[in-house]
C-alpha cells in the first residue's frame, strides 16, 4: 500500500530545536595549569620578557588582548600601584589595582627588554623592523598559542581561556558575581552569569539529590 500524504504543510508545525541562552560551559584552566602556562616562558630574551608581561595581564587581570596591547607608559601609576585601562569594549576607562606579580613582570620588561631609545609611549612594542611600533593583538595571540603548544595543549586556543580562568579563580575565592563583573568590566551582570556554571563548589551546595539515589 502506498501513502501519498502531503506532509510539506506540516513542517511549520514542527518546533525548532531549543537554543538556550548561556548554554555553553566556559572552559577554564586550573591554578596548577595557569602556573605551568606562565612557567613556559623562559624570560631570557627581550621578546620572552615582553610576552610574559603581556600574558600576566591576561592571566592576573582578565584583560582582553586589545586592552593589553593598548597599555601606555602613562597608564602605569607605580606609586599608587594601579593601571588605567583607557580603551575598553564599552569605550569607558577604568583604573584597576596592579597586582605585584604583574607589576614586576611589566617592570622587568621595561628595564631589561624594552629599548631605552624607544620613542613610542606604548609599553609593548615591536623589537624587529619596523621596530618600536606598538604591537597588534596578533602577536599576543601568537604568544599565548605558542605557550599552549609548549605545555602540550594542542587542543586549546585563544586568550579568552585565561579571562574565563580569572572568573573561576575569583568565584572559588568567594567573590560575588557583582565583584567578578567589576573585575572583568562587564556592562551587565547578565554577561557574568555564565560563570556561575563553573563554580562547582557552590552548585554542589544547592544541588538536589538525584531521584532514586540515597540522600
């Protein structure tokens, strides 16, 4: 028996596959992995000192790549221990605390890696022709990628992995969602809400017993 039902008109009645907002789980690095990542920089050359200082800004402060390469000498207040972020995704400026390890890394690069004859006010500059020009984000992305490879993490990429890891570290230390949003400079706390899914300790405290399991 053959059926010749016309089903094309029923297609509109089939619901779309749900696309839940904030469904993805941000990938992060553990504290031990972050330490391994940072230790992969030998800091024996000017370029390695520069790249190490830049990635510390990513791993310690949760800065975006564009924010790191745009840091100027005048943005560093060594007396107050602060860093001014002038250009951000929201076009607003911020003054943030400069952690001691990050400050040391930047200072080491300025003293021992950055040429004294450099006229650019950008902190991070090119070392080869055309020398002394501000770096683009491509160099920072490459520095991060190369470090992943040195660590044997060929399946990882991107600088946002370090930014996500800052959020994980803050949440595990007991910071509120609002505090994490302030550190990452999110305009809306809704953007930060996705990180609640990686705070496994807090989730375990509110999780209900699985049906049929022993409570």
